[in-house]
């Protein structure tokens, strides 16, 4: 069986193609009863192809069209899919596009005893799902099964738990004959599946017992931390159900394939409540500028991510720009990046909504569209061609620019019924950005715009332009709100470590007290210390619980700062990998992988992608949200010890 992948929905990024081939290679070596074997793969006439084993079966999509599927048969299908997921997850592969089209079933007679196989494992890396969504007027089948993090509605990395969510959608559909979420257009759908809980399957199908209601809804939790963490955990609970148990606590034998070092928001409830109230005020025409201060690693970005999820759940728009150390040469670059994010959102709207927004913005911009294009030429996709500007003196030109751009953000917030603009790391921002921010602050109070800036208060002096902005804003009225974030106390660190390890707080108190003393309550430092302890086996998981090796714990040398931890981690790289990272550091805090390809011509692209992935796993690099094919160092001073 040969599958040809359509070129118009394939990623053109070299690293995606490399990872796609890597995962296909892994899957081709698997021999599991529930995974369709890959016999060959490659490229012919510039088309990607995959050769699968021949399996005479029907897609689950076709079977779903039939009525009266018994609960017994549904469980049999879900269990076999679950076994397939367990196999690929244990081998480091995430399905990413689990849906009824790639579940094959032999024996569709309506009775139990099916043979179920999962197809297309490893192929999703090369599919550009944003292209699929943008080109479709209806929701493409795969999008219905995307997790909130895969659709971008919550800011999480996609891992094995995303597949568990997709399995939950299939389980729900099998039990009820309906999808848990539906909408008329892709963008609205991706919002809906993050903000709502679906109706209980038992209300749509009285034959569904309450325990299966609970299992399905656990799979469909928005937050990955609240779902089943592994296919094994779900298999254990389904086995209990099949053995007649109808009332038990879910997930008792569940454990993560790997620690995500991520929890629900902890220790920041007061600050988050304040941000939510500020956002809700924008819906009543009370716009504000909010500055969040705190030292590096204190949790400013984590708080912003939580707000992002909330704002999207309220059908408002969230756009952002981020400053980088030594990378503020482009005037208004942060706001340019933010508007680029809005263009991406706009392109996912229906044609009808695009026309409504385009007409409204053209009316509000009038003759000054060229000024908007100076900030970000991508806005031409929305506004179209605009008349040339009348020349003014340099000073008058600056004033016109500030006035028009400021009003543009205000008008956009009104059109979208709420807009949150995030500007991160203002301690490194240019004076141009702060001047424009000051202009926005002058008119924000009666708008639907919430501007949030973050900065490290301990890294700026009284002479910094940001301090002048704060002083001026305070004298102008109540449009400025300030939030300062402080270190965790011992109790909160205990709660934090308990959440990461999914373990009772009392059982992790000794290790959390140790981490609190070493980290002084800085959340990022606490996570880095925890990673070190797990990597060194001073903390290990055995017999369904976390255990401490007291000897290794006493021998563990915890570096005094986060920078020292990064230096220690860098020492784990071999000479060749360290050299590549040094070249990247010379480029800057953020770099395009394409430039690295050019500079390091002696390396093949596959090797470079492997090195980048290794550095991501070591938490030395992360993906840069500002653009595709970009990566950034996790700390701004990384370059100082790399070259």
C-alpha cells in the first residue's frame, strides 16, 4: 500500500523533513500488532511517499457511519488504539494526527474481535496543519481531533498527552455518534475546544456508564496535566472496567512517559485574578497598561501564558512581542512582531469575517495606511493599497506616526471586542518602543485594549527610559497598573514540586525543602535543581512513587545560579555540538537555522537538526515564537561562556 503526500500541505522546512524521516525510521523498525508497518519511504518526482504493509481493513471513519456499535466493541477498539500509542510513545514518537482516518479495522461485522491498527505514525511532522486550516472553509477532519495545545489555544509543548486528548475525541464519538466540539469555521473550533467542557456521553447515550463518562472527560481535559499522562494509565483503568469494576479513582497507575516540569498555575492566584479583572474591564471600555516586574525566572512569562489561555477562551485576541538582549536595533520591532501575529490570526478567519474587519480598519485608517505599513508591511494583506502620504517635517512626521499607530491599536481592539498586547522584557526594549507605549498609554483608558509589559526590576537603573515612562504614566491618571512578583515561600515550593511530580505534598516535603533552600524560592531555579536531581538519580521513580537516594542527594553539587547550571549542562555536549552552539551564540540571542546551515557548510542539515534538538532537550535552546525556523537561547548570557 503506497501513500503519496500532497505537496501543497507539506512543510517546506528542512528540519521538519529531517524529523519526519527520523520518526518514520523509528516506526519502520517497530513490529507491533496494532501499528501498521512501514516498509519503505522516500521521494520520487519531488513527491513524498510511504509504503505500508497491506492490511485489509476499513477506516474507523467508515465504521463510525454505522449505528449501534456496542460498548464492548468500542472498548476493544479503544484498547487496541491505546496499545498502539503506548508502543510508539515508548519509542519516542508522537502520532500528532490521531483521527478515525488513520485507524484501520479488520472485521467490521459489528461484533468484538476486531484487529485494529494505527496508520501514519511518524508522518505528521511534515504536514503543515496551519495550511490545511487556512485553505479549508469547513473544518478538516484532523482538526476536530487536535488538542488545545496543538491548535495553539494554550501555550504548551505538544507531547504524548496530546495524543491522549485525540483518543478522547474518538472515544466520545464512538460512544455518542457525535464530536465533543463542533463549529462552523476552523478558528472558532480551535477556540471552542479550549474553553468548554463537552456534554457527558451518558446524557447522549444512556447505555454509557458513569465511570466511562469520567474516563472520557479526563482524556478531554484542556490542561495536559489533568489528562491521562500515559497510554498505560488508561489501559489499566479500562482493564478494571472490563473486569467489572464500576467505581474507582482514575489514574492511580498512571505515570508520565517523561516529566514535563510543568504544573497548573501555582502561587500566583492573586496576580492572575488581577490580570483577569483588567481584561474584563476592557470589555466595558476600560483599557489599561499593566507592568509586571520580577527577577529572571520568577514566573512572569508563566503568568502571561495563563492569561493567554484565558483571553483566548473569552474569544478575544492576544498578540505579543518580545525583546532580546542586544537585539533592539530595529525601531518598534516588538510591535511589528505583535502585528505580524495578528495577521496570522486574521488569515484564519472566514472570508466573511475578513471582509468585515478589512472594511472597518480601512475606514478607521483613512488616508494613513502607509504609516501602518511602515510599522509592519504585512498589514497590506489586510488593508490593501493605500494613498501616498503628504511629506512633513521630521518632528511632525514622528508625531503623526505615533498618533496613527497608537490609534490603530485602539481601533483594532474595538473591532475585535478586546485585544491584549504583550511586550516582554522591557528592560531591553528600545526608546522607540517606550515612546510609542507612552503614546498608547495617553489614550488607552477608554478603549478595549490591555497592554501588558514585563521587565526585570533588578536589572534597570533610575536612568532607564522605562523608569521615566512609569513616572510619567503615574502622573497622568489611573491608566497604569503595576504588579510585582516575588519568590515562592517553602509551602508554595512544596506545592510546586508536588504538582510537577504528581505526588502527595507530604511525600515530597523533604526534597522540596532541599530545593527551596538552594533556589531561595525562584521557580525556574527550583525546576533546574529538580531536573539535575532526577538526571543524577538522586530522585527516582520506582514502585509507583518517587524515592530519594540519600547518598546521591548528599553528593549532589548544586550550582549557585541558573547560569552555573547552564554552564554545567553545556559541558555535556561533545566538542562538535559545542562548536555549533558557539556559532549560534555569535549570531545572537536568537538565530535562524537557515543561517546556521550557511555558516556551517561542512555539516549536513540532518546533523545540524540533531544538534539543535539535543540542545533543546538540554534546555539550552528553545523555539523562538517570533518566526518560523528560529531558535533562541534560554538565557541572554549564554554566549558569554560559549565563545
